């Protein structure tokens, strides 16, 4: 065992274990937050300009057949530009969150130098075209690639790079929603899926730094402000329970529909994938003159929903169905835009629809309309993404009210449980699976290929009930080309021997050839995955 340890870079190991590493990670997280926050701030400004330009141009062209035809020609030009960018960098397709997930999992090594300009330009062009897509997914990818850029500039290894990508994802979400704690929870609950004190602190620094930067440019107001008039009385909590279960069912239907559209579009244009974009671009042109509220992320719908005059039950239902259909078509086509903000809008519409029905039955009063809008946001977010903690924190930052915490938590948990019982995949986990399968196949092909002897480090956490829990080191079927370096248990670093027994929540530090690290991490992640039924 000593022979291979002599070949290990002592500087790398010392940096991994030192307290200075934990402190430097905090500083690097703040640097990532500033870099990613600056990019996402510029991205938000570009989208705002594009949406204003879109509404001015289409508003001026309305009623003139020649002007309308000219606008459809402009859409054709925008379609060509987006298609060229997608051919130049295919990794920018879709929202971008699954790609960041794959980066953190070690299954993808995307070129940040191409993704940042491509995703920025694509998002701006799609907003100018009016497609029903949001800014949050692209912001997370822009932030994650900012973290990767900082890592490469500082010369960090892949293990530390993944941490900085997580920090960047938090910065992107924070700057997009103007909600730093939502960014932190989303990055940890959805992206990294592991918690440690140094990681949490560095992610917080990144999210706060990004939020401070964006607030200096676009102001302090969140993208969606819900000012509750009065707290929901406990006597209405049976309605909260019903709404939570309904959100779980609707969340499952939302995912199944989105996946169905994605599969349907995958059959179109096998030799020219960008031809799939023709349908959403054409629908965007029609919506601009027939139903402009459906365009872009949904800011116009939120303004109508929160207006003092309010909306009728039929109007809310029509907007909900129309927004979902348009968003599903845009998402299924592979257009490089997000679905989180449209999801928040649809959640608010569903909560408002539920309250309107209850008002019609004389069960509730209109004064609680915004309460149910906020509950709908949390419930649908939790039912679709399966990140209930993030959903609770998001609504807290949108409302600024701790008094609604109990009802929001209840609806989020119920939506999460109900959606899970339908055996429908969580949204981003479903989108991540093809990326992991592709990476696994490529890794298997590369095992037999000669590669350099350059070494890299990786870590994996042993989950409760996993295959490794309780085994001695010598009994573990370790993946090829890796060696176990240390086991960190409750803050204590253990040098393992063959008789060392592995416990749940141990953090295993392993070494592998740089080209084999990703494959080893995938295999070890499966072996260390928690089993709740054990």
C-alpha cells in the first residue's frame, strides 16, 4: 500500500485535509458568487431588454398584415441564429440544470468557454422571440460554469471543481430569483445532494455575494413579491391538506406531460434536431398577436393574478392550461431555456384557481387569495422538482412572512409525498438519467484504452443501509484503477487497513487515474447510495 501512496501528490492530499483548504474554499465560493452573479445580472438585464423590445414591436405590429409578416420573418432569423448556436455547443440545450447535475456527479466535463456565451445569447434570442421559458435554469448553468471557470483559473482539481460548480449554481439561482437562501438550498438539495459544513458555508458565501451584486443593479425586490394580507387561520388547514395532495397529483401529471412532449419531439428531425424549434417559434409568433400573456416566463400573468381587480375562475383556468401547453411544447423541443419560472407561475395560478373554487363554494374568502397563490407555488414546486425544503424557503423569501411557514411546509411535504407515490420521476432526475447513462457507456469504453498515469482525488459519502455499510475494506468490490486513501468519520481521519469496517456517513477519499475518476465515482455512488428500507 505504501508504494502507490509514494506516487501521490503530497500537495494535493495536504490541501484536501488542511484547515486552510476549508477557509480558502469559502473565499473561492465568494469569488464564484461575484463572477457568476455578474454574468447572471447581465443576463437578467439582457432578458429584460429583449422582453420589452418584443412587446413594443409586436404591439406596434398588431393590426398590420405587413408588419405581422415582417415579424414572422424576424422569428425565422432568430430561429436560424439559435440553431447555429445549438450546433456550435449542444450542451446548452434545455434548461441547463441537468447538465450542472451531471458536472457535479462527474459524468460531464463541458466547455465553459463555449457554454457561457452560447447560453447567454440563446436565452436573449429566445426571450426576444417570446418562447414560454424561464431564466432560472440558464442562470444555474451560467453560474455553474462560472464556478468551473474560477476553478480552472485557480488550477483546482476536479474534486474541488465540483464544489465550486455547486457554489456557482447557488449563485445563479440566487441572482435569478433574488433569493439567496433559495439558491443555497437548491444547490444542496437538488445539485450536490450532500451536506457538509465547509460546503454549506462556501455555498452561502457564493449565493450572498451574487445577491448583493444583483441587488445593486436591479434593486432589492424579488422577481415575484407576494405580500400576504392576513395569515391563514388554522381552521382552514384541512383545505391546505387538500391543496397539498392536489399539487402532488398535478405535479406528477406535469412531469408526465413534459416527458411525453420530450419523447414526441425526439422523433422529429433525427438528422436535423434544430428543426424541432420550428413549432415553438411558430406558436410564439401566433401567441404574440392572439394571446400575448403566454409569452416569455409569465411576468404578465403574475401582474394580472396579483392585480386588485383579480381574475375570473375561467380566465385563471384558461391561463393555466395555455401556459402549461405552451411551456411543454417549448421545453420538449429542446429550446435552451428554463422551466422554473413558468412552473412558479403555474403554481400561483393553481393556488389561485383552488381559492376561487373555494370562494365560489363559500368555504373561503377572497382576502386569503394570495395565501393560496403562495401555497400553490410551494406545492407545485415540491411536487415537480421533489425539493420540498427549497420550496418552503422560496415561498418564505417571496412572502417575507414566517407566519405562513407552517402551512407552506405542510403543503410542500404533502405534495412531495403524493407525487412520489404516483411513481413518477422527479423532473430533473429524469432529465439527468440519459446524461449519466451516456457517461457510464463512455467510461466503460475508455477503461481498456491507454491513459496517462496522472492521478486525481475524489470523495463519496456512505449512505445509511448502502451496500458498503458494515463491510471491511478488504471485502469491498472496489472499482478498477482506484485506491482508498482515507476514511473521514465524525471529523476524524482514519488511515484504512483491510480490517477497517466502513460505517454509514463515512466520507471515503479515493485516488484514481484522472481519466478513470469519473467512472469510479459513478460506481462508488451506486454502492454508497442509501437504502431507506434497510
